[in-house]
C-alpha cells in the first residue's frame, strides 16, 4: 500500500507539472512597501524582465513563468539588489527576505540547487566586499595582509566549489560555480592547470546530456580551446628543445643510401 501510494503521488506530481509546464516563485519581502520587485531571466548574453509587481505593506508576491527547456538561471531584483536562483523543472520556490541585506540574508526553499547557489554567492559576496575595501593609499604592509586574507578566502571558496562540482557536474550550481567572478576576474579558468579538470568535468557532463544547449556549446568550446592551447604549447616546447640541443638545429638520423652506405 505504501509503495502504491508513493507511485501515485509521483504520478500526480508529474502530471501536474506537465499540465502546468510552469514554475513559480513566491514569498515575502519585508520593509519594501511601494518598491518594484522584478523577476528576470539571466541568459547567456542578456538579462530579460519576465514580470514585476509593486510590493504592498505585507510584501507578498508570486510569479509564474514557463519552465525552461534546459536548466537555466533567474533572479529577483529589488532596486540594485538581486537574488539568483536556478530552475530546471516546474519548481515551486519560496523566498523570504528583507529589504536590508536582500541579496545575502534570505531564506530559500523548494530548490536544492538554488540553495547551493545561495551558499556560493554568499561566500563570494564576502570576498568581493574585502576586495572593494582595498585602497591604494593603504600602508604596504596592511595591503599585503588584506590581499593574503582575500587569497585564503578564495581558496576556501574554491574548495567548496570543487566539492560541489565533483558531487554533480551536471547541476546548474556546478555551472554557476565555474562562472563566478571577483572584480570581473573568473575564479576558475580552463587555461589554469589546477582549474581545468573542474571546468572540463562540467563541460563534458553538459555536453553528454545537453549537447544542443547554448550554455553547453559555449563552455565546451572554451574548454576545448584551452586543451588545444596547452597541446600547442607543449609541442612548441618540445620542438624548441630539439632545435636548441647542441646548437645544431637538426635531428641526428642515421640511414642507408642506395648503395647501403650509412649516412
């Protein structure tokens, strides 16, 4: 009976999802009466507003939108603050937040992937705040100490991201981790030896399951270019060693001529 009930619940959920073919984002934003709240699709090349609502005294909101063909990224925007989340099906995501610290101190439920993204963003926001606090007029010793502190935080952040990527390289959170930036510089790069395996893991997984997705094509192309660049560099290095050996610029080869004389 328990198994039959479980199967029935799963079936009802699937049917409901297929019928609606939409996802929803709802919740409450406190201390933001009269402000406009936007839901936006964060595409590969541009960000598009899907809907908006003027928040009342209660701060409640609910948005519905068509589910994406592939896992994709969205955000709630309140003035210059935003909350990022991912959607890959007909999730019902709930977000509770306040106007102050809207982008960092919010409670999200209904999407494990989006909770992982929240952890990544919160960690990165902390690093970015420290980077923003660096000033050119600081004493050299103080500046070096702050930079060392930031570098330690970046390594802690990247270790968290690495574990998340290896856990499920096909997840939207893994893709999100690969493209995080501090001061417009990516934390992961396929051109860096220690980062390349993680970029390649996400690219390979996306290419295996979603080869026609524009994000897959973009990331896979980037990783393949990094691999080609590394191979070309190694070949050039090997050839330079040959040319520089003994200053001759030639490879010493012994072969017989038509008269069987070794040359």
